[in-house]
């Protein structure tokens, strides 16, 4: 028998009998996807079929149960997308089910090496010790390459460790990808030469399906210090592949664009920690961007804390990533963010700095607030 | 000024003032993603910033409003993932917003050529006229290549027009991709030789990000008649690329694995028609698999009908695709499916046929029921 990994689901149900029936349906749906009475005896039934391991009332007052189901590594076939498909492929379409957590096994850990650099590597690249990382974003779309490069320069001079493209910057004619990449790497390099800093430029990697891996490599060749990818758009295997690719070596920042439906409803998708924490770490994201509590998105403090914890918790192999809360982060929020995230965090601040009369001073004030 | 495309959002709101504020937030969030007071004057504000075009009370009793926002083609930069990002990237993370519909523009239609074959091409390949298509799936995972090929043979002999891999079949050691592909194409070919039929085998295309396009081409070279892809896992540009790739020519069947959170909650994601209808057609899916009403998933009859309508409606260029409802489809459901879908549909029946004492007879009975 192959080792088994586990998925814990929240199952909305009125009572234990209904919960058990729904949980057994998940075990069937996620593996053999045929009626129970025609599941072939022997290997398919004994090994491939999902197995309900535990079922207990949800401890937090939600109207349902927690079901832990185990799945064979044999079912994964060395395919990360199939791993995700087993975790929640068809069952994602059934309301009242939510992936709460994932329990790994040796084969999954071997398939998913996790972040190549992790928080330690991101700090080393930035030349800093055991303190929070700072990231900002050049924007908006529609500015010229020169204007965006100037912003990158100023963010770097202001002491931001990572300066990323806005996730809406692609290959628009106002600032085409290759031109912008080159100009921003150069601008950040100039700022570093002035300041003695080690800021990295982080381009947004997107494009046609056959060009994405290539653009990531172009970014490395051009001197970028990391790349940003939106896994929910580009595909869930892209970051994992790049993180393990011998011809690529940059850290990967994951962006949550288009992923929201996976977490915002209490009645479907994933828990925040399972999605932005566990899955993104398995995908090889060194940093994971997500909306901070109290900003213009609806994540709670506890949901954000759970993501940060999942970025750092011992997983039996993968390095710790860094949570990068953003979205409405401003100076006033820094004290409560310090309280929630501690030092293992990357502050992602964009709009609030662009509102400052002097961008470079604004960055310095942000650093003072974070490191106070 | 570049042409603009539109997105209609459901916006949960207590009153018109709140709805307007939320709608203006969407226009900002999806384009410039900076505070309104620092949006640069001129091109960025006039062209790139989303524009609220109309706002009206939701006509269907839902607690909110419908906001139509227009976006410039300049913001898309020829990148389909960026198009999706504009439609719902960050706003997907805000509860109480739903994409109801998408209004296309010339540039989007030029970026997204739509299905290469469409329902007409799928019928021509199957050698049938203006009647429903029949598809089944070989499964479960864990069977040997020989056993799966035997199923493919029998489905073909029974008269199914398309025989697809279960979406859980990847490259497991019990039936590795290349071996299974070859064996199933051969088995279906044998059945066709016996019956004079024109059944196509449809392998499931997944794998590492750098292998997916290659596997699709391997499938074509090996004699497959179409390929199946799960866009929510593999990435949303894969099908679109293949549908336009001059070195590829097969029809594409889209599978909904992992996409469920995008539609099942009334409070986030997309309307069924926008997601499985409009977007999948823009992605180039010739056939789109989705859960039929009344089966083991929760889609309503009206939601299913809306998907079917969106597959066929005039879009200003893209061919009509075919809705492929599946998931718990059995003989008893055929009459009501005929009433809902009419003739422009592909019946996807798997488990119910595998429960039949004689698979070939079961397929023939299904065809009789569908064509009665």
C-alpha cells in the first residue's frame, strides 16, 4: 500500500448521519467518481478509493462536521494538478463543503519541494537580518515605462526591499514587458548604487501559456530579483515548476488575483490557511500576497493570522515562506500589523505611499514605523 | 480612445448610494488599484480607469444592484489572463460581488477566437447531423491500461461519439498517459472498424506546466479525436492557446474540476452563464462539461439552461460550443434533459453506463432514449 495524505473537510450537515453520507460521497467523488456499487474490488477499492478516517462535529459552532479523508499517493501519479484535483476537484462544485486543512505524505513532499528561498532567502537577498521585509508596487497601469521606472527608483531609494510590478502590468503598449523590465532593473540598480541598498525588482509574469516560463527566465537574465505570478490565473503548476527548475533561481511572489472565490464564502472553497498558506507553500511561493485585515477586503484578523502561521509552520520539508499582507495597508495600520504578524512578514504597501507628497520620505517613514 | 468592453456585476448593497460607492471601488480596484485622489490625470484617468456606465436595482429580488463597468482594451495588453484579471482579479476577493455577464469588444474578440470547431465541428467529426452528441468516460483511476482500453472499445461500439478519460486519469503507474492514449486510440479504432462508427478518444491533458501543451500535441499525433483540459487547474490560457495554435487542430473539452467556488456561492464568483458559458467559449472550449441539474451537484435547471444558452448565443465571432452536462446523468433523467437542452447538447454519461450489466447494450439504450 502506498502512503496516504489527508484532507480535512468542513461538511455542512444537519446531523452525523447526513455528514457521514456526504463525507463518503467526497471519498468517492474525489477518486473513482463512479457509483459505490460498481467500484472494482481489490486495488481500486482498497487503495484508490478515498477513505473516511475521522468525522467529528465542527468544534467552532459551524453547522456541520469535520471529515478527514485519506487518499493514496498512487492516485496522484506525480502530477501536482491531480493532487489539487483529488483535494477538491469535483467537490469544489458542491455547496457546503470546504477544505479546512491538508495533511501531507512523503510523496507529496517529494512532488512539492516548496519555496526555493523562503523568508530566509528573501531576507538574505535584501541584506537584512531577522526583521520584517518591505515591498511596494509600481503603478498604475497606463503610466509610461519611464514613469514606472522612476517610481521603482524612488521606492528602492526609500529602502523598500522588493519593488514589484502592479499585477495589472503586463505587456501594454504604454510600458511593454521587456522594456519595463529592463528599465526598472536599471532604475533600481541606480538607486542601490546611491544608497548601498540591495533592493530587488519583481516583474509580473503572465502572458500566453507558452510564454510564461520563458518570461520568468527573461526576468532572471535581465537582473530581476524575484518574479510575481498569480497562480489562480496562470495555472497552479507554474510556480511549483519554476521553484524546482534547474535553469531558474529567483524567488517567487504569489499574487491572489482571481482566487477570491476560493476563500470568501463560508460555504465553499478553502480555509484561508489551507489556500494561501498550505497550498501556496506547496506551490513554491516564497512570499504570498493576500489582503490584510481591516483594509478594503473582508479578511479578518484571525484569518490573516492563520495564513501567516501556515506560512511558517513545520511541514516536514518545505521552507517557511513569508506572508505579504497588502491591500489598503497604510501607516495607521502598522502597529496592529506588528502585533498580529510579528517579525516574519513582508509589508506590502502601495497606494498609501503613492499618496505621500514625497515618495522617498514616505518609504523611510514606513520603515521607521515598522522597525520602531 | 480604444474600444471598451463591459462587465456587469451584482453588487450586494443596502441602497443605491452604497451600491454606487462599491461599483466605483470596483472600477478603481480592477484597473489602477490606487486611491482615487492619486489617479493620474489624462490618459490613466480618462482611458485606463474603469468607468461606471449603468447602475440599477437587481431585477430578481437579490439584495443589491447591477453595475455595468466598462474597461479599455488598452488595459488588456493582448493578454487573456490580464483580461480575466480586469474582469474579476482583485474584486474576486471581495464578498458580495458577482460577475453576471461580460460584454465583448473587437479587441477581445480578436484575442479570443473562440472554439476552433464548435458544436458543428464536433458533429462533423462524429459523422452525425443536427442531433445531440453522446460522450462517456473511461474510469475509475486504478484500472489497468488494458481494462480502460476495453471500456473505451465498448463505449465506442455502443455508439458514444466521444469517449474521454476520467479527469482523474493522469500518468498513474497503473495506466501511464502515453500508454493509455495509444491503447485507447487503438481500441476505439477497432470498435469503429467493426461498427463503421466514427468515435473519437479524448485524453485528459494535464501534467507539469511545461508539458501540457506538448501532451496535447502528443495526443493529436497519436490519433486522439479531441483533448480534455481543466482550465481552473491548468491555467486559463491553455485552452485558448491550443485553440489558436497552428500546430494543433483538435477540439477541446473543458472540465470543471476545481472551478466550483467560482459559481456555487450566491455571494461571490460568477454567474453560471458567465463562467461556464461566456468565459469558456472565449477560452476556446468546443464542449464545456458542467454538472447537470438534479444530479449529485446543486446546479438548478435554470442555471444549466443559462449555460447552454451562453454556449450558443451570437457573440460576434466565436463559434457556438456545446454544453456537456454530466454528473449523475442516468436514463431516467433523459426526458427532462431533452426538454431543457433540446438538440444542441452533448450528453455526458459515465457511472450510469458502468452500472449496466452489459455496457454496449447500455450505450445503445441511452442513444435510443436520447433520440426517441
